[in-house]
């Protein structure tokens, strides 16, 4: 998708989410709402959802898309995001060492950290695409903004 179009769409989604996420501060309700809105607005999103940090594992949270792994441990893109405490954009998941394939149709992926209000890392927001190279800096900038809405004060 063309950068300007992508940017405009993310900007409109953020405005919509800011409105929607005033009903409750419950993080699960917010994660579910974010996953639903995002997955319906972008054609290139194949899977979109959250993994929550539970000790040294990640446990799946609200998501949209095909059934995904419930527990991630050892390695993978999501755990790399947690360990390195930064967003990870993967052009080709088959070239990412340790990538965990929950669905063989995924070919590219982005994972961004989700912090609470005290800036503790609580979860990650993960998006998969069936196309190679679907995600870029525009996605990471806006998904990082969207991730801040999970624990935002009402
Ligand atoms: N590919 C991820 C696993 C989660 S799924 O993409 C939904 C990973 O390597 O951590």
C-alpha cells in the first residue's frame, strides 16, 4: 500500500480508536477492540492480535484471524521484540531465525511492544501478512501509537 494512503488510514483509525476506547480501561476489552478495528481496515492484515507476557512465555490475547499458537516460548519474532524491547519488522519470516509459524500462509510480520502507564512491558501487538514485505516504518510508527492506547488513562 502507498505510504500516504497507509498513513491517512492509520490516522483515521487512531481517531476512531480514541473514541471507542473511552468506555472502559480494561486492557483485554481494549486489545479486542484494537484487533477488530485494525483487521477490518487493512486488506494486507492476515492475522492481528496480542500476546501477553507471562514469565518467560507469551500467552495469546485477543486477536482476529486464523487460530494461532496459544503459547510462545524459546524464540520467535514476538519474544525477540520482548527481549530487545523494540519493534521488529520482518520482511520475510522464512529468513528470521527461530520464527514460529502458527500459520504457514504468513510471510511477513511486525511486532511492537505494549507498555503500561509505568512503562512496564506487558504485551506485544503482532500483525502477520501473507505477502512478503508488507510492513515498514509507517506501520511501526502507527502501531506503536496504537499500542499506547491499551493502557491509556480514560
Ligand atoms: N510468528 C510469531 C508467532 C505468532 S503468530 O505470528 C500469530 C513469532 O515468531 O513469534
